């Protein structure tokens, strides 16, 4: 498994602890910023990570901003991305099980580092259940392509 991770300045408090957790879990990761000289706008970081995921260079992505909301919205604009904004472990687990989420968004101003680490662990260990949930994933694709469901 390989994960792309990036954040804006407000997500920085979570980045180090999450990278430590990924290392402890034996998961390779690619750090896509924020680095010195980078733009400070979270859509830039969302797109960097989303591109790695949709191009299959990474299995999953983790993006961080102040609340996790803005960066998740930006990531979800990319066709094929299912980025979940989570603030609890159950939602992270279910985002994988039911929604086959391929990106996780967290907020550095609203989640403590220890909770963020647990959320990440639940996300990366989660598995898509398929079945009736695959039908819904297929509906997501129809919506992305401008189709109608009714």
C-alpha cells in the first residue's frame, strides 16, 4: 500500500503524527507538501494528492487543512475521487466499507493528533464490502459523468 499525503498550513499539526502512524503500520507514503515555498491554498494540495490516486500512483490519499472540509470539497471535484471528511473512527471505517473512499480529509484545527492517528488507522485498515454498496459506487460514477439517476 502506498499513500499520498499533503496539507496546507492549518493541517501541519496533524501531518507529522499521521506520517509516524503510517510508518508504524509499515505503509509507504509520499509527502506532497506543504513544503517551503509552496502555495498556501488547500485546493493545490487536494489536487496533488487526488492526481496521484486517480493515476494509480498511490492507493489512497490523505489531505489536511483547518477543518478538513474545504480540502475534501476540492479533492471531490476530481473525477474518480471519493474523499471523506472524518472526525471519528467509525465514519473512517465505514467510508471504506460502504463508500470505497480513496481519500481521507482531516482538520488540523478540530482534531487532536492522537485521534487523527486512530482515524487514519481505521481508514487504511478498512475494506470495501462491495455487494449492494457497489451499486451506489456505480451511481457516483454516473453522477460524475453528468448522467441522471431517475
